[in-house]
């Protein structure tokens, strides 16, 4: 028997990602269009535990589309990792008479959603909201495009200095254990070397490449976090100790998470927001609502972190060739 939905709760969790607000807006407006009351849970799973549930309306989402961060705030809740914390969270879903839940975030968020489904049978779908683009089951995650563009813009600026001084620059980008940002940004900025966590590289080979590049005016090396080197500074130190190479380092850090989302992220976030509501109404649960080409996909939540989203081979070829 098909369930009737009166209230759908939504929240963002884990690292904020540009486009989350466009996503919230789309979920709220789709709920209203379908005759459902949208309930925002503030501060992610921690807010679910603390009962921070607020009824949302169309007005609350005015001017959200171009804002970075997340209107609903976010957290990395330690308490939710405990059975007691999840029990409290579930009791609040019951108390506020929530019929379905939409959880937007990265793999930690989706793992939490899976637990609510398994332990309490909560009707829940996840949506991919992370700059890392490391979730299987969707070509792109909300925030990845903006973060990549932000990083690319910063690197373009650094390149001016690298070029003017003929320097070597090692620039570290985010991605946790995935090299999607590093690869796309490295290719789009014409980096001489791109190091991703997915592929180990020998330091002597790196030195040989840097030497070969010496004939150019500058060398840009992009290093994704979470790989064999502990970031830009570690790599620079090793190059100095082993080969007396002088390199400047920049860690782009959280600058990549903020700012107004790109058009691509706004459209993706809006599409996934509408689809998340409609997926719940169609009876989907314990899946991530993603997009492949222009089609909405439903991937069982555990597959989104158990299966690895690989960096495409053509990107490795481009990085090597160009
Ligand atoms: O998952 C998004 C992300 O920005 C990663 O790229 C990074 O490793 C991590 O979050 C940083 O987390 P925090 O903001 O909690 O330090």
C-alpha cells in the first residue's frame, strides 16, 4: 500500500557544499507543490537528536539559490554514531510526525541515513552533497563544480606569480581521499604534475619530471589531499631533502567550500531536490538520488561508499599528455 506523506524532513550534514541552499530551496518548493509540509532539521544529525525541527515555507527559501553554505547549518555529530544518539534522533522523527526524510551530504551522512533505515525502518533517501565528488551512483555531487572552479581561479592567480618568477609551486587541493578535484583542476589549469590519492608516484620520477619541466618558465604541481604525501608541505620538504628542489607551497583549504554556487551546481541541486521528494513519494527508501547523464538514478545507500567512483582513464591520459 502506498504511504501518504504529510511531512517530509530535510537536513544537511557533514561538510557544507556550495549548492546546498539551492537544494534546500528545491526540496521545500517541491514539497509545497505536492501538498506536503517541509520540515527543516537544523544542524544535521545533531539537530535531529536535539529536536531542532522547524516548519519551512516558500518565503524562507527566497534568495537562497545563489548563497553558499547551508541555511539549515550542518555538523559532524559524534553522538549520532552511538545507538543512544540514534534512538533519540528517531524518537524526534516520531514526535514531529515525519513521514519521510531527505539527507544531503557526503558518505558519512549517507551511512547515517542507512542506519536510520536499518535500525528503525525510517523512510529516507540521501542526496549527494559534497565538494569531493567521491560518491558512486552520480556523475557529479552538489558542490564539486563550484569547488573546482574556485580552486582553478586561485591557481590561475598563483600561476601568474609562478610564471613571473620562474618558480615551482606545489598547490594542495581538498578531496579527502579522492582525487576528483585535483584531477579536474590540474587539467583545467595546465598543471605540469597532478598527484591524486588514487595513484602512487615515485619521488624520483617526480623529480625527473620537474627537471624536464625546468626548460619552461614555471612548474605547477597539484597535490590532492589524502594521498601518499601528507599534502603540499610534506612533498616540498621531501623534494628539498632528496633533490635540493626549492618549491613554494599553497594549501587552498576551506576557500574551496565557500562561495556562490556555479550554474551547473544550482541546476544539479535543484534537479536532485525535486527528484528526492518525488522519489520518496514513489516509494523509494534507503537509496541515494543521483544523476547520470540527465537521468535520475537510485543507488542503494551502501553502494555509494562501498563501490569506488574511479577517475576516468581519459583524464589520466590528458594529465600525462598535456
Ligand atoms: O568532505 C569535504 C571536505 O572539505 C574534504 O575535502 C576535507 O578533507 C574535509 O571536508 C575537511 O573537513 P573539516 O571542514 O571538518 O575540516
